């Protein structure tokens, strides 16, 4: 029986206390792999709490890969690699924002590109007010060169944001602000060196492959399985650096479970100059349960570089991204690359810092998350209304601003894409996101970004598809 000392008056909700307790029991081995947990009702009765509380804790543990839910049998502990006994904790932060593949210039009425979001949701009035405040209060600072890593106020705001939303504990000195993830990725190749091979998820974000190649690095595509990037294939590739999107793979939507994350960290620990670039491009938009903890939070050897951006949460045009370097790499950066000037205007950095410090970003994310969740539901409803629900099925609705749509038809994918374009619908085949030819043939599948489309646009798009996809 699980015995948990609840503190109802504490700052953490009961389901989160239960989640943390069970997670700790699994990590320490007190709950062994394969062990069956009490049913939701049984545990709720034993602990004198609600079934909803237990369900919330179990659901989060399943999402992170600590538990497995077996139909009609219950919840079982998944195998989790033991945390390696390492030395003192060296806080690091990795993540980048591969703001999904850029869409070509829109030449159609309904464009399902994954880049961008709902422009109408941008808080223009608040941003304008803060901009005027910055102009009046920071006049001298705006005319001076900013710190090469970004203005201190913004870096402190980013650190607080990471701690509150991702559970990441780092110092402002580890944060480097840059004009977009592309620039920061180029900087990373200079910092780490182009030699040794850079591994990428396949399928994955195509632009990062072009950036690494243009920077002189050899790109090594690594296949995925149901748990994300295959570490055995990574080891066989001989690559020294790997770029991953563990909290929400782009574009398949896979969440890497904790056991695979430990495998990845173990891989990095076996080589002197092995590093993991964690791209956390849309971690704010998870629609069920709490955000999945960052891979960086498990790192104890300084092997994870955390990359993130404000392209998804605010607007791509701001061109503000950031990375968090482990202490060892931070020292190397200051020795080799600190001659670079800050690539983001001070005016925008100070404005964003105020926006974050006063809680506007948190409120904006909460509003847009609800809006996008409703839009995700609207897409599936539009399919039903158009009579395509038996032909088209979706996956990956738990997070992010895109879904995978599979078309259950023997028709050729190229033909389906041309027919869609003929009625003004721009679709993006999943095959285009592979660096290597897919090993298995699959039903026609599309990456469907819905961030920029209104509910009426979605209805119009699927009615248009229904007019040509008549099978």
C-alpha cells in the first residue's frame, strides 16, 4: 500500500504531491518495474482523496513514461534506468526552437503551415504601453551597446520563467539571447566544433539540417521508434552531438519517456565531448496534464544545451530566442565567442523583460493555450461536418499547434496533394520531413498546422477537400 503524508494546506495540489511521491518511489527502485499499482478507486479510498486526484497523478506518470496503462488490467511500473551516480550537480539548460518549417509565400486560401500563430491573439495594446514606458525610462540604455549575452533584466526574467514553467534551475549568466534559433544553432556549431557528426531526428525539423550542413557539420539522420530517437542507432552513427525535441517531437508528436531520456544522457556521458541539444520549441502548449519536465532537469554532467524561443508563445517576427549553456560550455563561449555583439535590439529586450516580469506572458500563454485547444477541437469537428471523419483520422492532439492527419485511401499522396491545391488548400506531406527515404510505406499522412486558421477557415478547408476527395 502507498502511504503518502499529504499536506492539504501546502502550495502544491494534492495530485502533484501524489505524482511526485510515486515518481520518487519508482526512481529509487522501491516500486519495481512491472509492479502493479492500486486501482484509482482503491488508492483514492486508502488515502481518503478523490478519484480525480489519483487520476491526475497517474495520467502525468503515464505521459512521462513512469507508468503504463493496460486496458482492463490497471497501471504498471515501467522500467526506468537508474540515475547514474555522478558528482556535484552542474545546472545546465538546453533548448532551441525549431519554429516548424517555414511555409512558402501563401498562394492559396487555406494554408496548413506549422509556422506562425494567431496574429489576432497578440497583446498589441499591452506591448505598446510597455514600449512607451521603455522609451521614456531607458533612453540612455537604448543608445548603449547591450551585453553580448542579452540585457540582464531579460535573462533574469527568462530564468524565473524556466523555473516556474519547466522546473529548470539555472543562473542568468548561463542564458544567451539571440535573434532566432537559427542564429543560436549556428553559434553552437562554432562553440562545439563541426567535427564528429551532428545527429538529428528523422523525420524532424528540416531547417536545422541545412543550418548544420552550412556550418560545416556532417549531419547523421537517426530513426525513431514509439519512444523517440533510438539511442542504439545514435551510438552506431558515431555522432558526437545530437539535436532532439524530447517533450514534443516535431512533427510526430512523440513524448520521450524518462527511461529513454536516461539512455540518452548515458550515451552523452560515455564520450568526453558528447552533447545533447534539447529543443523545447512549443513546451507551453500542452493541453492535458502538466508540462513534461525538460531533459535538462535530469542532466548532472553538463551535457545538455537547452534551446527555446518566443516564436510560438508570442510572435515569430520578434526573432527572440535563447539558449542555456552548462557551466563548462559557458566558460568556453566567453573565451571564444563573446566578441559577438547582441543580435537582438535592446528596445525589444527591455520590453519583453517588462512583459514577463509583470506576468503578462503567463496570462497570454494561458489565453492562447485555451484558444488553440478549442481550435484543435474545431479541426476534428470540421472533418466530421464535411463528412470526412471515416476517411481522415488525427493523432497528436495532446500538445503543440499541429496534428498528423492520415488519409485512409489507396489514392496516391501526390494526387491527393494536387487535388487539395486545386481547391485552394495547401497541405504538407509527412514524407517531406524525412532526411532519408522512409523504410516503410504508409497511408498518405499530412502535418496539419492550425495556429493561423480560424474555425471558419477550418470548416471551409475541409468542405473544399470533401469536394475533391470523394472515395
